[in-house]
């Protein structure tokens, strides 16, 4: 069953990456999807990542109560854990829930109301027209959102640490500047690009092959989010193992 | 002209079409009729390529359509318009955008020319001042007419209608039937209509293909149908007392 779905997913992707009928129309769709995925998810990412950064600071401070460890380490740990793991993966999981379910429902509804059949009758490559702009937009916008999430989480840590008195702002800022390895950002961006692909392509697959009515469209959305989240976590492990 | 030869189609163990042969001529309204589950919508979907038949061939003007891949089918599909049962209008687009969509995709017409074409198509189906409305703002009859306007936007050689009258009141159904007949004559296109609306059958059926249990059971014109002695056909067409009375009075 898993291999059947994986095979169908690969065959769908083969159709998705066929040459577009007219790039001008696809570009318009890509910008529309970039707005939907990027701007539409910005406020959610801002709120979640700021709170995660603040909570991380408090928890690191709670676990590192020792006169031997300088408090600047709190900023350092917060920075690295946000860049390497929390920024990309939490954002990926949140976006899977928000963007993934929307993509699955949209394409699934088009399937059950015969709108996809109408595209195919016109001679339009429906997988390409419906899915390619979403994948391109996801691969571009998810890394942008992840970078914003990392920035917000580190800033949230500064605010949370200062408000609670867990760490002095000067110590925290010193910590986030010390021993910075730029490669961690590369790892984060690689993760974000792959998550962007999963967040858009897996729900699109589930929506594209839905059969039935409103109930099945809802079920496809749930399955897409579950499969997508598991895929993100599996890819998280593989990328970390390969790159670090 | 569209020709289907020996079409078989099954879904699992359920054999829906069992060796259908038919020829649908241009300039005529060709109707496919039959009871629920008789395979008429499946036959239509096999003809337009939404389903691949298990066996048999479909020819569009002597070109074998069933053996073609997606790219090879594109030139034929650009000459093909279809009205779906639920209209299948793109709900994220306005009426005007729905109609000019195929023109934008496949022609180099300017925006002004496309809008002019959209207005012509809407005028042709007797709709005015609906260009900027979304499908959700239209009535069932208006959606069908927009669906027809979209189908004729590329001046099709082949026009397909899947139950065009379902969910419509009798007066609107007659308007849609008249429109299909007028467009068939105007474009001299090969029109295929799947229906179980007996008013349509009697009103516009130049050629009627009656399917029964997935098989071609009868074919002919609406006048021949009135004189037919085929029991299954009569049971289906003249099921209501009103239709029986109408037939008896004509006979």
C-alpha cells in the first residue's frame, strides 16, 4: 500500500514538472501562491516563534543553574537550537497544518466538483497548472518564513529572558554572538527547502486523487497533514545526520 | 464525426460498458440515454478521455484518440467543449475569467480581444452583466449557461453535455436544449448529450443511442423512437402516464 502511494506520488510529480503551457499564466499563479503561503502564514509564524524563543530561554536558564556556567551560554544554546531545529521544524509542522490542509481541501474540492476534469478536457496539464505553482511558492516562501521564525525566536528569547530576569540582555546578546557557525544557517535553509516541497506536494497528491465527496475531502486533508508531519520529521533526522 | 468501436469498461468486477459501437455525426444533436447505472456517463467519459476504456477505440474525424498520449490529444482537446453536470466552473474565477481561461492558455489574443470574445459568448447564451460575478453568485440555470459559454469560447468542433438539464426547472431546461440545438447548427459541431430528460429526447434528439445494462440496445431518431416496439426502450422512455398518453395521441 505504501509503495503504491509512493509510486503514484512520483508519477504525479513527473506530470507536475512537465513544461508549462504558458509561463506567463504560471508566473501569475506562483506569485498568488507565494502571497497565500508566505504573507498568509506570517502572523502565525511570528507569534509562535516569538513565544517558543521566550520559553526556550526560561527553560535553558532553569536547567543551567550553576555558578560555573556563564549566563551568556543561554543565548548561545537558544540561538543554535532555534537555527538548527526549532525554527525550521516547528515552522514546518505548523505550516503543514495550515498550508497543507488548505492545499488538500482546495485541490480535493476541485476534484469532486469536476473542475480538474474540466481542465483536462481543455487540454491543460492539470497537475502542472494546479500543483507546480504551489511547490515553487512553497520552496521559495518556507525558507523565508523559517529565517523570520529564527529571528523572532532569538528576539523572543531576549524579551522573555529580560522580562523574567533569567538572563541580562547584555549577556544574552553576547551569547548569541559567540561561537557562531554560519553552516548552521545553511542546514536550516536546506531543511526549509525540503519542508517547503513536502508541505505543498504531499497534500496536493492527497487532494488530487481524492474520490467521493465532502467527507473524503476532509479525510484526505487529515491524512495529508499526518503523512506530511511524519515526512518532515523523517527528513529532519536524515538531513541532520547527513549534514552535521 | 466521432466513432466509437467495441468499447468495454469495467470498475473492478463491475462491467459497466459491454462492447458499444456508435457513430455520432456532425451538425446533429446526438443523445445517449438510459437508466441510472446504464453506463451513459461512463461512455461519455471514455469518449472524451477522462476514462481509458479497457478495450475498443474512439475516433475523432478518423484520428484514433484512445491510443494517443496526453500531448498528442491536446490538438483534439482544443477543439472540444464540455458542459458538466454541475457546470464545473472554476469557483476562484469570475464568469469572465472562466470563459477566457482557455483563450489565455492557448491563444495570443490581447486582453481586449478576449473580453470581446467572452461578451460574445455570454451574449450567445443570453446572459448580460454577469462578467464580474463569481459562480457562487449565479443560479443553477445561469451556471449551465456560463458552462456553455465557456465550452464554445474556443469555437469547438465537438460539444459534449453531461446531463445539461439536471436540477433545472422545465422552462430553463427547454432554453438550454434550444441553445444546444442552435449552437450545434451554428458551429456544425458533433454534439453529444447524455440525458434522461424525456423532453430533451423528444425535442432535440436527431440521433438517440439507448444503453441498457451497459449495452447498446437501440439507436435511431426521436420519430423512430415513437414507433419502436422495443419493450425496454418503451419502458424507459414512456414510463410516466403523461408520456404514454402523449405517445398514444401521436400514434
